[in-house]
């Protein structure tokens, strides 16, 4: 299930998968059918549960399970697919921005956009006021045009369409900007960049409070990246190096593009991110590796580029000598 993040700034939504064994549990959590197992783990305040509002779908767990059975019967299915880890439902979580006066209107409009973009049967949606910021969980059955589509309902293209439509409609109407969240490989790269930045620039890198600071930017690196004036490349170095590369003659005949120019740009961005060009080199592995006085003012990127050119010239010289022999 998708968990609510009470600290997420700006316009925030998340899309995830509910597997078949957890469908009833997701419905019980959404409708607060039982607080055991939810209250301690997710910070539910039972004194505020009465403020929750059902804004779509069924109002009880049993009615929701009956609605699921009816929708499956319409497409000729007697139950969820046999795979235990297959997508049984799509869950969309939308949180209201902090300090928004008309949070319920914002969430209702967001649900309308979600249903319009995903175009799938809505089983249940409830606004929660008893858990951090107001937010809703919408549970949709992955059926489109009379066919079971599973996790394709919320693939990358669908999530991108949803993000764009949320920004164009709900964001514009309520004056809320979308926030970029880092996850996976991009989050790892952001943490690596901040580790290097603190090691090079922060005088308190070895102070006792640094572990707490690092824990904070490991959870959300955005404010620290803004402070350090760093930009995280769209793709990681691993993704860049494992890309298709330059287009072949067959690719050009078929009109296919390899995106080699974009790969080169991403390599440059990655090098600039990890080695800021305005940061001179101050430490060297050995006295022999130290640059001459004329080179001591060069930046790390400039020295790396000189070394690359020297290696390229050496390879060319070896080829010429080998051909002459």
C-alpha cells in the first residue's frame, strides 16, 4: 500500500500497486474498519477518525468487496489473477499542500482528475483527516475498455499524464506547484553528490551533528541540493554508460535515433555535478601526481579533460606507428 508522507511539500501524489492478498486490508485501512495494525504504524489518531469523508465508491468494506466481484464478472473473471504478487488494484494517494484552507475541495478535484485520466472503476476513496495532513487514498480496479490490464493501468506513461494533468488543472486552480521527488537511482546519486559537497565545503563535516544532517538529506535531499546549488542529472552514470550509444547505419536508414547527443550531454552534466568546475584541486595522491605551478590553477574538470586528450593522442600515435610497421 502507498503510505502517506506528512512532510511532502507542494503538490504531492503517489501511485502504487495493491496485491491480491492485501486488497481487503487496503479497504479496511481506507475506511478505518479496524485500527489494529494501522494506528501505531501510521500515526492514526482515533479521536479524529470521525472527520474522515468518503468521496467516492463504496462506504463499507463488504460493499466494496461486492463491487469488485461485480466488476470482475463483467469482464468474465471469477477472481483476481493467480499471481500472488500481481496487480489486483491501483492505489492513488494525493495529499493536500500544507496550509491550504479548502483542502477538501482540492482533494475532491484531484480525485476527479485521477478518475478522468486513469479511466478505471473507482472502488473506494476516502479523505483522511486523522493522519497528518489531509489526504485521500483512491482504490481503482485495473480494468479498461472491458479488459483486465493489471499494472499497465499505472505505467510510467499513465503516471506522467496524471502528473501533467494535475499540474494543469488542480495546481493552476489552487495555486500549487508540483514538487520533484527523488527515488531509486536518482536519490542515490543525489545523496552521493551531497556527501561530496559536505566533505569539500562544510567545516563541520566531522562534527557530531553531521549524522543527523545526513539522515535528513537521505530522506529528502531537495532543500540541501538547493542550498548547495547542485542539480541532479535526469539519468545516473550507470544508465548513461549502459545506453544504446551512437546510431548505426541501419538505424539511420530506418529513421531511428539513438539519442547519442543526449547521452553526451548527460555525461557532461554528471561530471560537472560530481566535480564542480569552479572547485580547484587541492589534494593529490602523491607528490609525483601534483600538477606543475602553471597547472595548479586549473579546475578538476579541466585537468580531467587534458588527461583525456592526452590518452586519445597516445592511442592515435600507437595506431599510426602500428600501421607504418
